[in-house]
């Protein structure tokens, strides 16, 4: 992972796209491929109750890191593709710091008062200006962590301390791939007790908050606890839209009626989605048609400049 580049001067769009596409994501490519019938995506389904649509944002996923205006405009564009949806961002405010995800975690803001074991802090806040813009634009934001060796309840306290004053914040997200990788290659499975504790701690700060758990493997999710949870699948490398919808459909079916979400637009799938006239709309509407409990549709920052050109 690298620091976000905030270089002065004007770069060509072509160079920026090259940078964006050349940046590898930290998540492991591990998609189960299935054979499916051809999907019809000509008729756009109506957005389900509470549907959110937007973009993922991370320090390492988009270069240079966009301005608040770009985020507001691009998220608004994504949400406008799905009638009745609310704009959202998943902001990776705490990421792993080296060690293959087994060491410290890295928070992209200055250290607040208190003791925060195993957390390394930045000298400036990467996300605060954007969250302030989201407050004004009625865009919702998830605060995501890649826990590494950091205690998740401690991180929940840290993030609510840092950003809980923003009305745009709707909850905490945990990328389970990076949860206790010292115990399991693709992250330790979250137990029912852990999930309940994380939700309880999050809602002790704000009763309206939710918690999302993210992975591509169902077995990494809690077996039965569901209250206050959203389950996000970040699988990639599907080979086709049909294969993606089939796999994501299995995810949605397993967790129904609980809300689920999907990260889409990975470079590993670009070979086929770049052929669509409007990739976010085509993919998103196909998923809404198949997975009726979809709550979140998120285009990843790694290829966001391909859809929404840089400033």
C-alpha cells in the first residue's frame, strides 16, 4: 500500500487512468465461477426500500485522492442510476499497515485523546473534508476498518470518537479478510458473539447505526446472528456478468431476508464490463433483479476514474 498522491499540476486523463488501473487492490481475488443463463438487464428494477448506491474510497485505491466535490458529484451520479436510492461511500479510514495484514493498523487521521494500542496515525485527516461535504449533500458514509492486529471494539470506539459528530455517518464496516490474519489466511471467521458485541458497542454510540461485515466467503460470516448487520460481498474475477450475478445471488439467498451489498467494478472484471455502455447501471440493475434484499451497491475506487473522469 502506498500514500495517496496529492501532486500539484495538471496530468492528462490518460495518465490518471493508467495510474488508477495499474493499482492492485489489497483484497485477494477468489471468486467462485458458475455457469448461468443469459440475463436480461433492459428493464431497470425499482430501488428497494433503503437502497444505497455509491463508491468505495481508500488511501491506496485511487490516485490522486479526489476532492470532496468530485466525491459528491460522482456518488450522486452513481445513485442517480437507481431510482429512489441514496448516495453513499464506504470509506476505509483504517487500513492494514504492512506485515501481510498481521501487524498494526493505520488510521488516516491524527491521534485523538486516549490510548489506542497498535494503531498508527496520520498527521492530517484524509477524510474529514469529504465527510463535511457529505453532511451538506445528504450522502451517507460507512466507516470501514481493516483490523489487522487491532481490537475491533477499540476501533469502533476510536471511529465514533473521531467521526461520530457527522450526521452522514451511518455505521461501522469490518473487512473480515483482514481480521486476525495471524489465525487464518483469509481472516478469522466472525462468531455470533463477536458480531453481537460489535453491533451493541456501535449502537451504544448511536442506536441508528448498523455494522457491515465484508468478505467473499459465507463461512467467514456469523452463523446465526443477524440483528443490525449488513453482509457485503467483495468477490471479483468472475469472468462474466452472468457468473457474477449467479455467485452474488447465492450470497443474497444465504443471508435473506437480511440486507446484503456488493462491491463491483474491479479491474479483474474490466475485460467484460468495459464493453457495456453504462457498466454501473448494467451490473447494478442485474443484481437488483436477482437479489431483492440488496441494500448497497458500491463501485470500487480502483477503477472509478474510468467511469467518472478525474478533475
